């Protein structure tokens, strides 16, 4: 299937999942995870109607920006972000999904303040308590948010999570449900510079389950572009 056909099918699936959950599908945005796809393929995805482009790698993002790959579409950074790469991202993307520590948030704040802007971010939660993954544990969130609330140039708009890899998407439902509860609980509290607007969770294999459990952004790469060739 073509990129356009894949996007159309995914949008149908999103609408069906929203209907099952009693939600308005307009609340849910499709992020095209564009890692390892060239500018032309990114443009095809935008033409097909994806809502947002999400890039995982700083170098790819920089190269594709120079090629005008994302024109006409909001751009998010969705990959792991190292502190020494913050200067290449802040102010160039609408949203950073992957803030996984207070020091990283502080570095983003420093760079954004120097540019005279406020950078929107999500906090990444290690909801599966996996040693190999970064992110805040759920019980660290309150303390982290209290610190980040003092940063004048960072605005927290929600949470992001990547549950453990599972053979059956249903196995991730409890993780998505826990994320939604965290999202709701934090939303009831009052922190400066923090509003729970966005819950980013669900990828190609499990985005429908994520939507049923409350996701507002789903990040789909393989489902749009096909399998990536990591041997290249």
C-alpha cells in the first residue's frame, strides 16, 4: 500500500477506536514518526493528511528542515534528547515529547530563555519500570513537576509514554490506563507552567488500544511508511 493509503486506513482506525471509546476523533492527532524516511516520503505523508511530523533524531531533523521537508505541518521532537543537543532543538519544534529528567528540562529552559521563547514539552514516564528505558517513574512526577514549575521558559503540556514491547497490543492496555490516571490526577493539581492537555502514547502496533484508553496523540511510523531498513 502507498503512504496515502496507509494514512487513510490509520485515520479510519483512529475514528473507529474513538467511537468505541465514546470519544470525538477530532480530539486525536496522528503524528507521523518520520525517522529514516527522506524528505520526499515525509512530504507524501503530509499531503496524505497526517496532523504532525515527529522526528526522533536531531541530525535527521536538521537535515530535513534544511530541505523543507516539514513545510505545512507542525513539527515535534519525539526521540531521546541529550542535553548537548538541546541547542539544536529548542525553538525549532512546537513540542518536545521526551523530557525525561529535571536537568534536561533545566537545559531546555536555559536555551529557551536565551531565545526569548517558551518551549512546550511533555514529560516522559517510564510506565513499565524498564531499566533500559529513560523517563520518570510515576512516583517521581510530583517532585519533578514542582521543580519544573519554577522554570519560566518551559511549559509542560502533558505526558508521554512507551510501554513495554508486547506480542499482543491488549497487554499494553493496563499501562495506557495507568498513564491516563496519572494524567487526570496531575491535572487536578495546580502547578505553575503545567497543564495536562496532551497524552502522547500508542505507536503502530497498539495505537488503537491507546486511543481507547485516552491518548490524544499517537505516534505511527511503520504503519505509515512500512518497515524501516536498519541495515542501511
